[in-house]
C-alpha cells in the first residue's frame, strides 16, 4: 500500500497529469495484489487549508493521496484480526 501511495503522490504532483482518475488508475496498477478499485483511492489538492479542484492545481499546492484497504483474515481462529481497515497516505508538493 505504501508503494501505491508513493506512486499516486508522484503522479498527482506533476502538472502534466490530466485528471485525478489518472492518479487513481496508477495507484490501482501499482498495487495489483490488493485488487483495489479507484474508489479506494482519494486524491485531494489544497493550497494551505483551502481545497482546490484537481485541474486547478499549481506549483506550491499540496497533493494528498490516500488509499483505503479493508483487510480480511484468512484464518478464523485469529478472531481479533478478522477485519481491519488499513490506510496509506502520501503528501507531496505540486511541482
């Protein structure tokens, strides 16, 4: 998951990336073993504390990519760990 967040952060930080969907697809492709959907990847652009549209990002803004994954245990005798929600986040400046 961490690698997927890194890939997404890099994609979101360059202004040549056309849309947030491109970032989401890159994250899904970077983590094939998790079988993520694009809905599991959130992309946010901010200027300080002010949110911005992805297409309106500019150098100096901050791109945040967050991945959410619902882990399901394979062995039921670990009852405390049957299900966990895991997240990975990358925060990078837009170049």
